[in-house]
C-alpha cells in the first residue's frame, strides 16, 4: 500500500465499526473464557487488502475499550487482545496468497492460534497464578471459539467477496 487516502481511511473505519458493532451487539458471546466472537470473521479481510489489518485492529481496540468500561473484560485485554488481533491480521495478510482449493484456509490459522495462545495466557494470568492445566484449558477454549468465526465464516466471507468481485469494489473502488 502506497499511502492512506481518505477512501482507505473510510474503508478501514468501516471495518472497525462493523467489528465493534457486531462484537458489542453479541457481547455475551464475545467475552470470557468461552467466547465465540463472530466479528472475528473479519480478521480474514487482510487477505484482500492491508486495510483489513487496520480495520480489525482498531475494531478490536474499540470493542475491548467498551468491553472493559462495561465490566465485560479486564482493562489488560485492551492491550493484549488488541495486540493478538493485530499480530494475527498481519500473519493472515502474509498468508494471503496461500490457498487450499482456492480457499484462504491457511490465512484463518493465525487468528485462531494467536488469539487462543495470547488470550489463553491472559486469562490464566488473571486467574491469580500460572498453572499449565488452567492455561491449556483457557487456550483450547478460546482456540475452539475462534474456529467457527475464522475458519468457517471468515473463509466463506473472503470466498464470497472474491467470487462476486466485491473485494475490488470494497478495497479498490472499482
């Protein structure tokens, strides 16, 4: 990407707004040890454009700020949850050309694993003392909660956007 123009900023802001709106509207499923944050399907948008990295990172940041203010999560999630999403988004972007039967399946792996490990570690730390069994329970729980949004919905979202040419309309304005 050469530079951010007004359109690029607007697209990134739109992704951030959708991520935050979906996460907060479905807040009971979006926070906690057992979570299925459906907005995580958007973490595959970096496969289509680096603008997706900015959008999902800011969306996650906004979600975690509001979540902490509402008492749905701890303030530490603002830093670690957002960092996990940013790292996963960059890794998904790097895997954008790796496909299995024309599907962006490999790009779905980073959001699943990075969030599972980072949020699992965060939840274990918040429990008061680090114990491996607690860590693995939390990590597996969060990882499994990422499978439907990322591997199923995210891959499907990218496939539909590419198949219908909507990826070009959204990210390139064509």
